C-alpha cells in the first residue's frame, strides 16, 4: 500500500477518503497446464521467478 501511495504521489495524485483500493494482481490470471514453463521478469532489480507445471 505504501509503495502504491508513493507511486501515485510521483504523478501528483493523492489517495483520499472513499477511494477504493484494489488488492491482488495487477493483470489477468493466465491458465497453466502440465508441461507449461513460466518465467516472471521484473525491471526493478528483482530476480526472475521460474515456474514449471507437471
């Protein structure tokens, strides 16, 4: 929540009483099946997250 508020403030936006704050993912879920391999890459210095489904 603090990260989101800080990002908004960089654009001059502010959180005000009554604003709805969503939780969860910022994108749609993607279905995965056995044999799928997924890599999540981040541009802020975090390591890749790799998933394999069996």
